[in-house]
C-alpha cells in the first residue's frame, strides 16, 4: 500500500489512516486485541487471526445494531470500561471516534496502546480502511484481498441499470439522512434518489412528517425498533405513516449492515437494489 501515488485521494486517505493506526510495515502483530466499538468489532472479527481477538463490545451481539451478531457469540464481551479492558492485558485496543474519551485516556495512561479507527465518509474510503486495520492487526494479505473484493463488487453494483426510484430514510423522532451523508451514498449506490437531499436537507437532520407525506417517496426505509414503546418512536405509528405503508406495500427496514465501513455495506446495497419497483423505468 505504501507504493501508491499520493495524487490519489483514496490512496492518501488510506496512508493517513494507516499512520494513525500505527500500521508500520514489519512491526510484530499484536497477540491480544480488544475492541470496544461496534464498527471495530466487526472489522476485527473479519480480519483477526484465530485467538488474536480476545474481546469485543457487548453491542456486537445485538442484532438490532450488529451485522455480525451470530459471529459475535464466539467472543467474550466487554462493557467498554477501562478497568475491565485493562484486566484483559491487551497489547492493542481498537476504539472508534465516539468512544469514551475518559476510557481511552485512562487506558493510555496505564500504558495500553489504543488506536482510534475513523469512520469512512464515502464508500470509496472503505477499502483503505480495511487495509489499514488489517495492517494494524498484522493481517495485511487478508485485508488486501478483502479490500480488492469490496472494490470489485461495489463497481459491479454501481454498474447495474435500475429504475429511477426515490427513497427516504425515516427514523424515530423524524430523523433522516440528507445530502453528503454515508446513507445518502448508500442510497445512490442502490439506485435511489434521496428524497431528503431533494428537499434540501444535509447530513443527519429532522424531516417533518408533513414534508415526508407531500414528497410521496417510492420507498420509506426505517431502522428496526426495540420491543416496547418510547416517545421518539411514536411518530413511526402515526396514521399518515401507516397510510403510506399501505400505499407502498411495506416499509423497508434498514439492516445493521448500513452502520459500519465493512463489506456488509455491499449486502445492504444489494438489498436496496432488489427493492426497486417491478417494471419501473430504468434510469440513465
């Protein structure tokens, strides 16, 4: 990876991440790795050698948020607290950009190596992230092959000619993902125009119910909810939403594979492409 031209933005990003992760060629692979973040859990489970990953976060076992809940059953879980992680005697801890600063700081003061793995902003950032995490784990060959498959499969998905449909994400409290978000890019790869972006929304923003109904999307996508009731989820049961569900047939549930920069994103895109209207007009 170090021989690529730095004129390439994707290559430069990969090198920057590798430097941030301390992925120095020739360095000994860590023997005891602990992950304390859902997305690093998934990357570590995909890339680590047998016995190398000694603990993952408890979130990895939750099928509502984890795309690898079944695989997570094979690993001990941690609660993300510094004391419990320290007692595992790790030589590398993988954390995310939103992991507890207090926990990360305490572990570092105790002499534990903690690396913050960034979240990709674009689909094209994912192969570089995979390679960089693989290098930090000493699994360069495995990561390189996985990254190459991701790039090839993504290109194939993007090349498909699909109906020109419009979709919107609508979650508890009426939140959606607008222009510039990773969700927006996933929708585009799935062949959908993002209604929230068409309405001028950017990033993670609230979409009023009235605007959603008037926009008349072809597909509404929502995150799965937990059992029970909560005030933020009340809007998901509004009569206008129920009427829209009846008109569209069924609201599409967003799977856990949307949330992390792993090959599971490809599964999410493939499911989106399969959700297009039968017999719709193909886009350009």
